[in-house]
C-alpha cells in the first residue's frame, strides 16, 4: 500500500512539473498565474481529497482493493459519478488519440517514422 501511494505521488509531481512547463510556453504572465492559482486551489485539493478518501476506505475495508473507486461511492451518488467517470474516460481517450496523431505526424514530417 505504501509503495502504491509513493508511486501515485511521484506521478502527480511529474505531471505538475510538465503542466508548469507547458504554461510557461504560453505568452502572457496573466494566464500562467491564473492557471497556477486554479491548479493550486481547486484541482490539487480535489485530487488530494479523492486520494485520501480512497485510502481511508481501504484502511477500513482492505478486502475491497480490486474496485476501490466504485466501492467507496455512496449509493445515492453512484450513477452520477459513474456517468462522470465514463465521460472523463471518453475525453481522456480522445486526448490520447489526438496526442498520438500529433506525435506520428511530427515524426513523419521529420522523416523519423517510416
């Protein structure tokens, strides 16, 4: 369990670093400061609360480790959460497809991909 938490924190830190580097490329200090404030006060606390809640659930019910996210949701908000999770998965898959297409097209234009 400890290894899992340390791994997640390491992934989160590397994602934050890449986000900040991307934001530095955007012109205008205003947009960077607004995005950093939004991340610092909305996104980061939300992610931490979600992970802390799942860890607390696992401490109480260690046998439910196979499906922690859906098992820890109260019955009243299960279906709205399920719909949001499916929507987030669809959006993430579209982002992966767009990213892969962009990388392959850049590699083709550079002559690095057959």
